[in-house]
């Protein structure tokens, strides 16, 4: 039992490591999305929704809906079709951790 604190600490730290890996993979994948949604998910064009700072669950839900076709949009159905469930989690982790800017797009 004297090792219990060590076991708890190690499992906590490995949880952080897993979350970090997901974030990093999401960041790599977001390069494809940045053309429209902005480098950090803060799009400056009102045609493209801001993803930065959005709830992670909402992002996962939206991407799964585009992938399944229950949410229809010609552009996003195409992009989501190529994402695995893990890609969707990773991208959603990345964008949800970005700071959403509260500015009104000019165009
Ligand atoms: C060519 C431009 C373009 C690219 C590239 C693109 N998107 Fe989109 N995205 C859009 C448009 C347009 C919408 C709004 C569609 C709609 O009305 O449902 C959208 C909507 C979304 C939404 C829903 C947001 C909301 O508020 O409901 C998410 C999530 C999303 N995109 C994620 C991504 C991810 C992740 C990628 C990269 C894999 C990506 N997009 C690549 C144009 C793009």
C-alpha cells in the first residue's frame, strides 16, 4: 500500500501525456482545416465558423454528423469523410483548447 501514491501519480501523469498526444495530433491535422477555419480556429471570414474555444463535445458531435451525412454541407461532408473517430477526437481536443477571439469578422 505504500506504493499507492506513486501508482496514482503515475496514472495521473500518463493521462496528461495521452491528452497531450491527442492535442499534438490534432494540431498537425488542423493544417488541412486552417485554409478556411484559420490557423488556430479563429476564422476571420463569416463564411467559416470559428472553432477555437468551442466545446469539445460539440465539435465531436458536428464532425460525426458531417461524416454520417446527418448534417449536410457539401464542403464539410467531404472533409469529414476522410477522418477516423480518433482524428475527430484529436481535432476537437486541439480546437477546444484554442482561445476563441470575440471579434466580429470584417468580410
Ligand atoms: C474549404 C473550406 C473548409 C475546410 C478546408 C474545412 N472546413 Fe469546416 N466548415 C466549412 C464551412 C463552410 C462550414 C459551415 C458548414 C455548415 O453550414 O454546416 C464548416 C463547418 C465546420 C464545423 C461546424 C462548426 C459549427 O459551429 O457548427 C466544424 C466542427 C468544422 N467545420 C471542422 C473542420 C475541420 C476539423 C476541418 C479539417 C479537417 C475543416 N472543418 C475543414 C469550411 C471548411
